[in-house]
């Protein structure tokens, strides 16, 4: 096994783990429960880590991670055309009613 990513938080580690799984790269998440021992061990030892199981997948895994890190973050909100609820700009489905936001996103001007 080889480490491909050290995350700042558990949510970020889970996103990378999901991206690797979608690329058919088996991976494991370590330190998911280590946040509770912060202060008792060095904080750098408590960060969530993503490791690929097969060493042969390391290069492809790093490529997935690099692509994730280069993805621009979208700030702002978009209103659902069905229920009017505000959603983060990068959502594809409304968190409240589940309707697609694609039509509303195509009407949003680029910044």
C-alpha cells in the first residue's frame, strides 16, 4: 500500500476516496477517528490519509488526486427552478427537493 493523499479534514479525504473508487482504484482511509486525539499526538499524525491498496495503482491514483486538487472551487448559490431553495453553485441536484439544477446553471452568468 502507498499513501496518495493527506487531507485537511475527513470530508475532503472521503471525496478523494470516492474519486479513486470511481476510477476503479481500491483505496483505504486511515486516521478517520484520529481527530479526537488531537493534542495528545502531533496534529500532523491525526490528518486523514488515503492510501491505494495496490502499489501498481499509485501513479493513476496520484493522477486522480492531482486532477481533484486542480479543480476550481465554485462559490455562490443557485436557486432551484422547482422549489426556489438556494443551493451551492456546484450542486447538480437540489438538496431540498432533489430536482435537477442543470437548467438553472445554464442560465447563470459566468463570473
